């Protein structure tokens, strides 16, 4: 499996919006809330807008967003 290292918060937010249908909801400090509705279910994720996200943090964001890591990495 390819590595999920080296992604900035800004890059993750951009990919989630452009390729996975998430929209900006709000921001509190450096944390940005994105949301989408899929299959009648509302999915909300909080992404820290940091210079580089920890691998575990990104993995959890993708899990909450119901996005497979290999699909996410293809969009980089």
C-alpha cells in the first residue's frame, strides 16, 4: 500500500472538495469542517489545516469520510 505521508491540510481539503464532493462548512482556528450527503447519510470531517498531517490523522480522516486510501492517493 502506498504511503499517506507528506500531505498538507490544504492539499487534503482540496482533494476532498474536487474529487469526493465535500463542501466547506465552517472553520474554527486551524480546523476546517467539510461535509457531504451520500446515500441519505451526512458525512462530516474535520481537517486540521497544518503544514503536514500525521499519517494516522490522515488515515482517520479518510476512514470517517468513507474514502479508500488508494482512491485518495490516485487523486494527488
